[in-house]
C-alpha cells in the first residue's frame, strides 16, 4: 500500500508490543499490553465459549471481575471492551442465578402495581449503591430501582436503554433484587402501556391493507429492467 | 507522527469543509470506482465452487472451502431423536427469535436451538435502525425502489415487495411487545435518513436499536416458555426419504455429545459469515458468525444466491487497536459526519450507498491519502466533532451514547476528536435462496435473516437487515407452523449426506476441511 511517509505514525514498539504480566483466574501469564481481556485469554491459550458473544460491547456475555495493581477494589467490566494492564488480575463472571418473572406484557391490567407481584423484592432496596458501582455501562442502577418502585417507568426506560443485561448488578444486591430484570419489565411495560400509539403507523398499515399503492405496484412490477432502472434513478 | 497530531488536520479544515457539498457519483463513475476498489471485485480472492447446487458459481475462497467441506457426522450415525418437535428454529438472533415466537403463537411445539446463548447474534449489535416506510411523504413503493437501486437492481422483487409491505405491521408488533422506538413530539415514530435512501425511514432506539429489540424478544421467548437448547451448534441437517428436511443434529458444546432433534420443519436463522475474515478483513460480526447455515443447507441441496457479494461497512474502527473492526454507526454520517483524508479533504458524499463509500475509502488509502496507526493499520478520519459544531454541543453524546461509551473506555472523546475508520466486513449480501414464505428449494427447510439470500441484491441498504429478520422470521415461523398440523414427521436419514459425499469424491475431496466451522480459532497455540 503506497503511503506518504508523513502519514506514518512512527512507533515501532507497537509492532513489537510491550509485554505485561496479568493473572487469569489465578494463573500468571505474559500478554501484549493493551489487548482486551478476551484477547488476553485467547493469547494465553484459553478457549472461551461461555463468556464470548458479540465482541462489541452489546451482548453482556463477557461480564468480568478484575483488580488492578495496588488497588484493593474489585471492579467489573465487559471483557471485550477492556484493555489489560500490567499487574491486572481477572476472572470471568458466570451468569448468576436470578429469578425472572414471566408475564404476558400485553395483558397486564395495572403494570405499575404488578411490578410488586412480579418482583416483590424490588421495594426492599437498601440504597447501598453496590449495583450502580457494579454496572459497566455506567447506569445509575440504584436510582433506577427506586424510580421503578415509585412508578416513574418513563425515566427507568430511558436510564436503562444502555443495559446489556450482563447481570453484574445481581450478585451484589443485598436485597436479592435483579435490577436488570426489573428494568426490563419496566421498560417493556412503559413501551406497551404508557407510550402513545403512533397514529401515522396505523394510517400506513391501513393504506397498505386498502391497496392504496396497488396501481403503483402494478406499474413498476411490469416494467422492463431498463425502465425500472431509469425509474429508480428518478427517485430523489 | 503521533495520531493526535495527525488529527489536527480535521479540526483545522472543519470550517472550510462545512461549506462544501459533495455531489453523489454518476452511475458510470460509481461503477468504475466499485470495480476498481471494492473487495467484491478482487478476482484473486474468488474461485468457483466445485460441486453441489451452485457448481461453477464463484465465491470467496474461504466460503467455497467450507461449502465443499465434509460433515463431522458419519453416514451410519445413530439418529435416535433426543427431542421431537413441530418446528425447530436454529439460531437465537433476531430472525430466530421472531420465527420461534410466531411459530409458538400459531400453536406449534417449537424448539429454539442456538450455538451460544439466546440472543448472541449480529442483531443485538445493530445500531443504525430499522427501515420502515412510516412517514407520510414516504411509501412502501419508494422503500422498494431505494432498496433496488442500492442492491444494484439485483434484488428478488417478490421478496422485496413482501418486506416493504410487511414492515409497518412489524413495527406495530414490536411496539405492542414494548419496544421503545424514538418518537417525535406528536407521538409519531421518529425517522432518520439512512445512506442510499431518498426519504427518512429509519426507526431507531437511540443507537441501541438492535439491543432494545433483542432485549424484548429474548424476554418474550423466555416468557412464552419456548424450549431452548443453548450452546448447541447445528452440525448436520436430516432428510427424509423424499429429500425434505426432517430435523437436525447438534453438537452440545459443553460435553461434545451429539443431540438429534426430529422436526416437521426446520428454520435456519444462523446469520452471516464475518468471522471467516474473508480477504483478511476485520469484522463487525459477533463471535459465532461463521456461516454454519450456508454449509448445512448446501449439503442438503439448497441453492445459494449472490454468495459472491459481501458488504464492507464503510466505518469500522481502526484505532484504538482494541476496537478493530467494531462499527462506528452510519448514523454519524446520516447526521452530517464527514469523511476526511490525510490532506484534510472530503472525497465522497458520505450518504452514498455503503459499497460506494467503502470503495472510496479504500481508494484514498491505496492512493496514499490514508492515515496509518502505530500498529500499521490504515484508515481515514470520520469527523465526529462536526456534529456538535453543527447541531450544538452535546449532540454526539445525546444521539450516540453507545459510541461515546465504547470509545470513552479507551480515553477517546469522540465529540472532541475524530475517529479513524476503514471498511470492516459487515454483512453477507447473499445466502440461501428462499421464496416469500422463507422456504428453500428443499421442502420443509426454511431460512430467515442474514443466512438467506436474494432480498438485498448485491448490496444491502442500512436498516434493511433488522426489517428482513423480523419479516422473514415471522413468515417462516407462520408457514412452518401452519404446515406442522398437516404433515407427518419425516423419517430421519442422512441420505443427502451420502449423495454429497459421492459428489465430493467425484471431485477429489478437494476441500480437506470439516464444516461447519462452529467457532473461529482465535486461541493462540504455541509450539
């Protein structure tokens, strides 16, 4: 590939990466600095089946606990989105048992009251904030649980739009709440019951059913390839 | 030179560029550009498939090798079923969940089997949105024409008509399930404009459209108590005496045991092939996207369509190294984000179709106007701070929270600094040929979603994939369910495999690999 020299970032040490020592589930290994936690596991020769999903920070499969050098705090991260550093130790988090309520979202009569039937532990939040600290998506989980209990479903649904359902908020809860599942229920209820029905959508569905576009379909589907291509070119 | 120093050119040229309009290419220029720079036209990367339903058709070497690969199952394998069902759905992404939910709702006993966890898929990563013609100035016909134009006029008209017409009803279904699409002040659905589309048509849930839809669908699959087989990788289909599909064999990834499922019909929703890294490209795809469904259907005699064309999403991250291949959503360009080369110049209309934009980025880099990172990768700038400059501070953060977070983790604030991008292998335009009910030429074998082919022609428009999944997931689920009532469970045989092996032998067993791949081999082996 032809490149102008001025465009080249001259950092040969990256071509020959600096190695760091990390600890994977208790075993020390040397890996290149800056690769992600999942890539470090591959580099160390570990096959990962449980714990890998989208590799893009969206699916929540790779919930991981880690500590960094000289810091006593156990932190949480998504392994596909976090770079390793020297002295880091980590272990992947298995999915924790959480009781998911089952419900027919469309048939709920009183979704805000039903929350207490489906998740009776939700109002027992003791405000300890562990869930918020555990969230790798920086959601104010504790605030969300409180808002859910107080019926502010709209705020909860907005706050949890970033939730990847990694479940890291669940094992840390001293009241045994699964905040992500509470939020999922609340968001769905908000969408199905407390959000205005879009009039334009119903109009369009009816137009299609009533055959409003039939003539146009007939016209274009009869066109020759050339005519159709020319017609497409006129669509602006 | 340090990457931060190289970024300065973007800041310096921003004001001048804002005044500029770049016309779209004429169709001649566009063809010329694509033929010269699009990876689909690199002849050396392709070879003909040696035998089977698509004998003689060209596809990329990586895929051809897998299609001709041998099954891990012996001809005389024990086929005593572990499970029996009406409808077997293979794949737990958007198409699989939609198929399972509709088949279940129609009263069929349904099993959903998936290689990793329920929901692990490309669907969950879809950021840009879902194209549905809901705006008053738009129509399904316009959606059809835009898509046809984007697909180089090669789209299957019947499939495409069905998709654009079913779209609005799909939006309604999702809303009823509780999906929170963005709204306008008047309560109507908010629509954005996507590359290659003449009208704003993208339904979005901020930049988490796929995640939001999948959270809801997964929850619904669990609520409906649909039987799940997770960590079960499909490794062979079963055929009855007439050649119709009658079930599948899975490999349980926990204990490596084979699991046989007898089914009256099978819906394959196994997604795409990004993780084959064809032509050495990085990919935006999830870990399991290794084209399993193509191999399985092909061995069964299903015809493939357009397997010589792939979509390279124009904006895959090139820096930092940890995000290689990850998508920088097209939404950024929809809202005015400009592409800038090392000289600070724009070089393409950012809202042209993906193949055109990708080709032009490759051109810039090959002609020496790219920016090289410290690890030797090359890319061009995407001017993300321009959005804040244009629409007010906070715009990037408000409209693209997922992107912001993804880069923030590596100390990059994309509202202040541009990001470096290069095309990333994103989508398999072709796949198993289907009819409007999602059925293949193999009876009782349905394919839905990215594994199917024909609908998108030779290039897919942004936002059409999420709709494809839902429409053909639904159609396959409903058709399979309605048929289940009237047909008997077919005999479980591997007759098709015998036939396939005879063909392979005739052609010298050239492939030498066992397929499907199941998972990519990233684990480092030393010594």
